[in-house]
């Protein structure tokens, strides 16, 4: 298998191959070749699988199954152009060839052609309105586009047909957590735990709910359980808005270090609630014009701050610091947190800097 390929995409293609029902009109020779190809495919021997599928097509060039299976084998071999040719050959012979359309969806999403992928997904639903592949994929696309109502609708439809679909339960739990329904999210994550207690999904979801709710100790405890079970993409945790503000927490960093993830530089990171930021360029300076601040203080300017500078000094974010000029300046700082300081750069001082150091609750809607 090619290194770096996303596991979910490979599993979709494998499942489609292994579950594909061969057309009843197959000749015995064609069927033998297709089954032999499937046997190779199931072990990851895609080259020999492709040879068998080509042999089947030599016996019957119109075989929808042959084109579909060859397309999926070629995809695994890295020949995406050849894969698309074969999959489209299958669809041209049978518009209801959902297995071929599933393969096309994977290819199209791989090159970020979402519009074309959605067209294929809707064609799959036209042929099979209960296709969980199509509905879950549409839900993921809707989530990535911020259309949580559409995503929830698709996931509810999946779970109506199969209440034990772990992927749908987890994603619905994420939607509930992002939408502020912590109780609903916890219910879905506990259902996931009951179905797959050895997996990290449920514990990670619970950690996310507690983080969004501001319950840091509970969040870290649940995250620790997830780490123990193995998080698939540990570096992605740092990008999860639910854990924004956790970057400098020693316990959080220790947990992430256990996963082998590369720990991000915390310089300039937003402090956790209740913590104080640090200035980035403390010092004093002189200049020719009055410095200004953007919040409380004394002096002249748009709101506050005293000092001098070659241009109007500004505090650029929440926190405290100096009203600094483009060259220099001294004075009391600005922002929503308390503290004073001086600086030769923009708004340096206790709780200040060029990035926002405001107290912020963790979590925001993903993407």
C-alpha cells in the first residue's frame, strides 16, 4: 500500500471490492478471473489483482464489474488517470453502478473537486437512497463547509437506518458539541464507547465536550484516556478549536508528548483563561509624536496611553502594554487585561504583544 494514503479512503475501496456482487450474466471464465482478482485484492496484491481483472475484460469487454474492479486496483497502484478511465467506463455501461461511482467520489475528493463529487453522491442516492457511504460523505462535506443543519440531516438519516453506525454517531456528537448541546454530544459519545470501548473516539469526544464547557480537569482526564488508547492524528489535536488555549498547559503538553506529536512553539500562543500573557518587546524609547493606546490609560490618543513615538503608537490586541510608535515610545498600555509596561515595539508589556492575549473560552465551530 502506498505510504501516506488515508486509511478511510482505502477501506472504502476495499469494502466496495469485497462486497461487490458479480453480475449474474458473468460467464464462468469471467467470474473465475474476477474472483481471483478479488482474492489478490484482499491481500493487498493490487498488481496481480489488476492482471486478473484485465483477463476478465478480455473475455467480456462490456463487463461493468471488470471495469469497476480494475479501476479500483489501478487506484491502489497509484494510477489515478487509469482508474478514472475504468470507473467511467463502468458508469457509461450502467448508470446505477454505485460501486464505480463510489470510486469516482474518492478520486474527485482527492483532487478537491467537490462539486463533481457531490454530483456522483447524488447519483448514488438516486440508485440507493439508503446508501450510508453517500450520506456520510455528504455529511462530512457539509461539516467542512459549515452547513451543520445539512450535516445533521444526513447523519440522522443514517442513524435512523442503523443506530449503531459508529462514524455517524461520532460525527453527530461533534456537531452537538460545537452547537452547545453538551448533553446530546455526551449521549452520542457514550453510545460510541459502548460499541467500541477499545477505540479512542468516545474519550476524545468527551474531552472535547468538557473543553468547550470550560471544565479543564475533566477534559484532560478524558484526553488522557484517549491517548492511552491511541489517537490517530495527535498533531491534529493542536488544531482542534476545542483545545484552543491548552497549548501552554503542562499536563496537556505532557499528554501530547506521549503520542510522539511534534509540540508547537508556544511563543505568542493565547494564554489559557486566568493566565497572563507576556510582552514581546519590553523597553523604552523616544520619538517625536504622541503615542496612543486603544484602551484605558492616561494621555492623548484614540482612547488612552501616554508616551512618545515617531508615529501614533497602538496596542494591537487584548492585554496590556505600551502605546508604542513605529520607532519607540513609552506609556501605559492598552487592552482588556490589567498591567503596564513599556516597549519599543507595538504594545509590549505585561499581558501584551502583537497577537491577541484575551481570555477566551476553548472551542469554536470547526472550519
